C-alpha cells in the first residue's frame, strides 16, 4: 500500500524554505526489505531518486535489495554505516565480524545463502563466511558498494545517511560523521541554510524541522518504508507498506 502521510511547508523563522534545484525523492533506510522497495519502484516515481543508505542487514532480503539497486543506475545510492560494516567484514572478518553480525549481518549472510556462522563463531568460521560472501557477492557488486558516495546535494538540500556536523560545511565533513552521525546534529541548527535529509535514527513519523528532514521509520521492523518528495518550498512524505 502507498499512503501519503502529509504535505508540510517547511519555511521557518530561522531557516529558509527548502530549495532544491529541482524536485527529487529521498528514500529512507531499506534494511533488506526488497518487497517494500519493489512496491515503491513499481509506482514509477516521476522524479530523481536518492537513497540514504543502509540497504543491508536486519531485513531478510539484503542480497535482493543490493541487486535491485545496482541494476538501476538512474537511482543515486549513498552509503550507510551498515554498508561500511559489511565492507569492513570483508576486509577483516575476525576483527570486524562480531560487531557486524550483532547488528544484522547474520541476516545479510543468510540472504546470500550463508548460514554456517553465528555471533559467537571463532576465527576459522568467520574467515570461511567471509570467503563465501565474497564469492556470492562477486567483485562487481562489492566494487559498486565501495564506490557509493557519502552525500548528495541539490540547491540548499543535502542528503546524507546519518547526519552532519552542524558547524562544518558539507564538503568538509568527516566521512565517519556522515555514516554514523554527530552528537550535535540533533541539537544545533545549521547556520548555512542547508537542509539535511537523513536516515539512520528511527523515528515514529517523518518530520521536517530546524533544517533536518528525518525519514527512517524502521522499515525492517515496522513494515513502513518512508520516502520524501523534496520540492521548492515543500516536503511531501509517503509511506510504503
């Protein structure tokens, strides 16, 4: 089901109206919900699409989500912290594996047909799982994930995964901040007039306030994938269930 939640005009005393160069649609954290992603794409969205990252982990169909997105070069896909953890596992399975598996990596492995590992597996099992994952994904898909940008901008609207340091220009952000967030992001309004669309932090309902547009409604757990149509002067949220 596709449900428009509400249309919000976002002019505020301390922020300019949102003013992208042209309308676009931002998609919240997908986390393995290929069914919701397919439902959204089946609507033939009329504007460019930008995904905020976190395509893998927690949901059951991470492999399918990655393959769907990689097959759509017209969609701008950003990297999230869960893509960072997956890549770290491929490079250092014994050092990075336990954290990734604890945060949903087990579901990603299962989506690629790998089930011979757990959160308490030893080094040998983790190395074996890494080798199996590399073979299942293939170098082209891994290279695609490696090449995902950390942010995208149109006019005075930027899209990132987790957040941004409110006192740094977008071009000067630390990449870890864009992937994992910043302690002052939710506390301190930006002073440069840039609106930041983000996921990463699950919210009960999407919102556009104080220069932040939050669209992660926890699709893997709630069954609600949120998108935001960002156009000059307004943001329209839509829920895919």
